[in-house]
């Protein structure tokens, strides 16, 4: 056991460099400081902490890093919680109650074919929310409702809902809207024509049609 204790030591890690195998400077004691110490990682899990604290293993003059942490920034977790975290404070956390919490300033999702979200309720809130799709953005739900106290725009080539579409201010559809009811309090545009404040030309008395909106 004394021999094993001499093999395992705490160390400060400095100047980690990326590569097929990461290399780092391990400072265990004044007499035990080595450059180019290998840091091996498990498949599918990788990180680059730069500097930190950990444990080194010495065997026959060869040293490898067993653990490498950053104690100053590591988040405090409740019992059973798990987190993937960054020193700047953003994280993905697995919480009790089957809750997954993502906390960040900017979340980017890039998928070459499809992104699917399946849930009884989907809520979006914040100062700005954008969905950009090069071919199709599909929402399947009985009701579509966009609420806003000042200004909001819902714009799409085609819009379909089996029951109702409700938008707080502006709704724009380049091609078609298919819904039993459509509600927009300020502006409703279909195929470039304003539906709420439009005027008809060619108005005549009798059963004649007034013509399309102008």
C-alpha cells in the first residue's frame, strides 16, 4: 500500500494542449513536475479545461493523468444531479423529476435533415425567437396561438390548423391559410394582400362581384 501511495499523487495541471492524446504539465511537488503528461479520456466524453487540479499516476517513470477538474468553477449540485458545465457558468443539468435544464446565452441546433419536438405543450418565451428552415417548418396542432402586447409577426408560405389560428398582431402567409377560424388584431396578409384594411375596386350595385382586394 505504501508503494501504491507513492504512485498516486495530487497535482496541479497547466497548459493542456490538444491532440490525439492531450498533453499537460503536471506539478505534483517541487521535485515531481513533468511536462507532456498524457491525459486519456473515455469514448464519447471529452473536454479541454486548460488548467486545473487532478490526480496523476506514476508507473516505472511513466506518468498519466487520472482525473482533471476545475474546482473553482465547478457548479454545486443537489443529490443525484448530473451536469455538463463550462467555466463561464452555462450548463446542461439532469435534475430530479426527469427534468433536463439547459442554461446558456445562445443555443444553436444544426440538423441537416430534421428536428422533431414531441410534447403535449410547447412554450417559447423571450425577447426574440426565430425559426429558419430552408425547405419546410411544420407545426401539427389543433390550435396555433401567437400573443403579443406590442408587436409580433408570424410569417409562413402556408399555414394549416384543424381548429383555430390566433395571432396577437401580424400574420403573413405567402400562399395559403387553412383553418376554420383566423384571428389577427392588427394585420392579416395572404398572398401579398392585406385582409383587415384592404379596399375593393369595381364595386357595383346588385349581385355583381366586387373583384379581388386591391
